[in-house]
C-alpha cells in the first residue's frame, strides 16, 4: 500500500465531520474538532467549497454545509450496488467466523427468495438454496422481513383467514399466532426459527437496511440442532446482527448512535 497523503486525509476528515450534529460547521468548529492549524483549515475549506463539496449556509455567515458533489458521488455508488453480490461477500465473512450456513434473503409476496448463501464446512442438509423460494412465515429471514412491514401491508399480504402452509410440525399456521410472534420480533429486532422449515435446523436472523433506513433484506445463520443451545443462540444473534449491520452499511445505511 502506498503512502497516505496528509492533505487528502485532512480534507476527508473535514467532510466526515458534517455527518454529525446539525450538518453545518464553521472554520473555528473544524479547527477545534480536528486540532488543525487555522491556516490549514482555511485552505482546505476554500478548496472544498471551490469544488462544490461544501457550500455556505444561507443566512449564517461563516458556516458551511455539504454541497451537491458528495450527493452525486453517493448516488453513483448507490447505482452500482448489487445486493446479491454484497450479500454474498458479507455472508462469506460471517460464515468464516462461525462455520455455520449463512443466508441473505428478500421478501416477495408471502415468500422469501434467497439471494446469497454460504454453506458451513459441516455436512448439513438444508432446504434452502440461492434462488429458491420458501414460505416467509416458516423461516427466520421471512419472519424478520414480515415483522418489518407496515401493519396495513402485512394485513394485505397475510389476512386473518390466510392459509399458512406447514413445512414441519413446528411451523406457525395460525395468522393470529404469527402476528404475536412478529410483534415480539419487532421489539427485539431479531428473529428466531425453531425447526420451522427444517426439522433438524434452527436459525437466527437480523434486518438489513438500505440508505433510507428501509428493511430490504435479512441475514440469517442456520445451525443443526446438534450444535444448537441457548448460549449458542445468543452468540449467533450477535453475529447475525453484526453481519446485517455491515451489509446495511455497504448499502449506504448509517446507524444513529
């Protein structure tokens, strides 16, 4: 790797300051936050303003906000994103950490479609596969995605008299019971599947958000019952949440601390 250019690093540090607070800064603010010389800050601010990366705030002399240039770059980045490709990379990283099978799925109607999958090195029979469609209510990714829908949309997709298919004896087939489960998932921000799509496997899932904050996918970790325990579940929930957060970040989502 080549040498970092200090002036470029400082310019980027300035731009990243605008991500916090009310999104406006003055030169003295930047000097105080970055502990840089006033002359250096003045030159960098002047350059960034000349290139359209920051612009003066109307009615607030000496203060700046982000200009259109960062938006244009971000929009081009968003255009080039491929959820399946990004999901596959993150799923591979998560699978390497836990050596369990990892999926990324999206919701279509009342089904989930798996868009990425990385298998465990252990021999495990799975009912899922990249490109395969399964009933959402029988899977952790599906329940996570259903729980993320607005109530009106959820009711439209799964009305009170919906006929929910069972994949195993543990599958939820009562819409009322499903809604109770989804309410608990909303509270926790995580979903668990207890042998509902495969009698030998349990799963945990976490939501994946795009740059607007909308849930667009879910990431799950599937574990055969011989390696499943409450302690293991807790570990995998944290790992799934971390992986989903990484994928969300790749999609442009910025979590609020």
